[in-house]
C-alpha cells in the first residue's frame, strides 16, 4: 500500500480508473486534436525534448551570470584539500555551507579525474538536469496516470511564470534554469521531486521492517537535500508534510516518518564540513532577499491559472496534497513579508510548484467538453506567453548577434570571467580586487582579500571589506594601501584606472597583463 492510497486525497488515480477505457493512450483535453506529426501527446514531448536539447547546449556553453564562480571555487578547494578545504573565497580556515554532499561528490570527481573545474561543473549540471526531468516525471505520475500530465507539467514548471523574467537560485523558470543549471539548487530540487515521489509511493510490508527501512532512507535523503541547498530543503520539507497529511496517514506511518526525521537530524548534526544548525542563527539575509517580495504580479501572473486549478482540486478534496503544499508555501512566504523576514521568501517555490503542477494535471485530466477546450486553450496561450517572455534564453547558445533585435534587447550578456589572469596567478595566491572581480577570481584557484559574497562563517569579514575599501579609497595614503597589501599577503592586484588604489606608475606594482574593460593585472613588487 502506498502513502497516497491510505486516503482519498493525493492522486487522480481513482478518476483515471473510472475512465480506464482511455488509459494507455494519449487522451485528455488535447487528445482529440491532431498535429501533422501525430497526437498532441507526441507534440508535447517533442517540445519538452526541444527544451532539453536547448538546456544541453546551454550546459556546453555554461553561461556565467551570478554565483557560478562561488561553486567553481568550492570544487577547486575540495579538489586540493578534500578533508580540510578551508574557506572557498579567502585564505582562512573556516567552515562553509557550500561544502555540501553534492559539492563533495564533484570535488572527488575533480580530484580523481584531473578534469578542469568547468568540465566537472558541466558534468554536475548534466546529472542535475537528468534528476530534475526524471524526478518531475516520477512525481507527476503519482498525481495522475494521464500520459499528457508529465510533459505538460515539465512545460508548466519552466514556462508558466509571468511576463517579466525572474532569475534566482532555486527557481526554475527557463531563463533562470539556464543560468543556474550547474548550481547545487538544481541538484537539490531534482532530488526533491524524487523524494516526494518515493514518499507518496512508500511501500508498507506486512512485517513492517521494509517500511521502517524505507522511511529511514527517506530521512537520509531529506538530510542530503537540506545540506546541499538549505532553501530547497525547506521547500522539500513543506511538500513532504503536505503529502503525509493529504494521505491521511495513520499512527504507524507517522512513527516511521519520525524515525526518518531523527536519522536525518543526526546526519545534519554530524556533517563535518559546517554546522548546519548554526545557520538558524545567521543574520543579515533580509535585505538580500527583499527583492523576492517585489514585482510579484509581472513575475508570476501566469501562475494564477494554477491557483484556479488548485481551487478545483480543493473542492474535490480539501486535503489534496498540492492544495496543502500551496497553503503551507503561502503561509511561510506571507509571514516572511509581514514580519520582515525576507529570507523566508526563498519558500516561494512552495507556492509556485504546486500551482504549476495543478494546472498541468487538471488540464490533462479534464473531462471532454467545452470547458476542457477552453482550459486547454487558455493554458496553451499562457505557455506561449511564458515562452516568449524567456525567449532570450536561446542567446546563451547562439550569442547576442544571432538574436532578432527585439529579443537581443532583453538578452543579458554572460560574464567574461578572469581566465586571462591564469598564466600568472597560481592556486592559493591572494588577489586584491573589488567586489565583482572577487566573485569570479576564486573560481580559478586564487583567493581574494574580501569575499565577493556574504560569508556568515567568516569572523573577520567586516575587517576584510574595510581593508578593500581602504585600498581603493581616493583619500587613502600610499602607506595605508601598502599596509593592507602586507597584512593580507597580497601578491596580485586587479584594477581599472577608475577604481583607485595605487597608481599605475607606483614602484610597488609591476604591470603584467591587460584584460577586458580596461582591467589590468599588477604584480605586487614590494609589500
């Protein structure tokens, strides 16, 4: 017996069986429509395949906008010192929440194979994309047996967003997914869909041992998700809670679930690379996440179709798992906005995902008739609007020059990176640079004086930030700047003429190379 089968909520399988004469063939709201290449089911899978091919080509190019440098630096540190990697960005022996089971795996791959960090990240992206696609397929099959439901769900998850592109780690709109496919968040979300599918279909053996072992396995999987990407772990937890409540689970199931939670908590507590529970005391996240509460309608207006679908499901069963999942997500997200805990906005996927899945499942399983045709048509238009909104994603494969003018205007060029400094800057060297270069330079093995990203496990972060400001400030003396270089063992400086710092003709600097945008690499000749 599966968890879902313990109650009437949580699946459309009963309705599927009642309409069993159509099972085994593509059917539902679009089944009667024919395309030149066959049924709409085939057409939907063809669109999914096209998007998958697009993502594979994106992985080959691996566009760099955002946190990719942080993850590359993490793999580099693990490649060199697997057991004691230290801080990924600065030369300090501190723990880091970026040292997750997933990044540890990639670090081992890099160490064993000798492949470059960029090849390893591409391998990781390919694995994560595979987990995501197969995980969505498996989970949606627990919600509906209709053949149209899985491809429609995949399309809704990447296209049913809004009329304004929104990019953020943990959010899988098509453009955002293209930029974050190599991030741990995509791996964690793919694993989350498998986690939900396993929980929904969890077997209960007569003797009881199989059930206990299975739930312990789920507890370990839950811990891996939380360690790999903490915010996605929150979403996974809310979805799991909705699944179990919606299944009207009995006492035995709750006891087994409790055992799995205990094991998961033990794994979290024993993880050696960072103190997971110390994250609950971390501050300074709210301003970073305030934008999650801005421009909600243009970013997510198309998801309202899914809210309507959730209303339909709620009328059938108030304990429907997708409805409960959505309600829990709204509760956490809403409380974050009301209390000023804007980091709670990272639970927003718990609002979006159930709505997007509900739209797909309800349209795929609607009964024949005018209402079905209207629903299918509206969803098709919404998906087309979502696709057009994110059409610039193609540019990450073709480049700006191949895009039509209207699309090129919305395209955001990826970062160039700092490969140009690598003939001189070696692993472990310390580089003085401003914030944006400091977000990229550690990806090549060097350290920077101050981290390019907030680091709540770095006790002297504020002093390091102040040191960088002192070096580049217009009013700083030469002695002050040289003092900063000596204190942090700086061997290289990356700066533009307009950045400030020691002037180009200063005897303490020796020009080594020029880079894009007027950047210059200087070797520190005297400290």
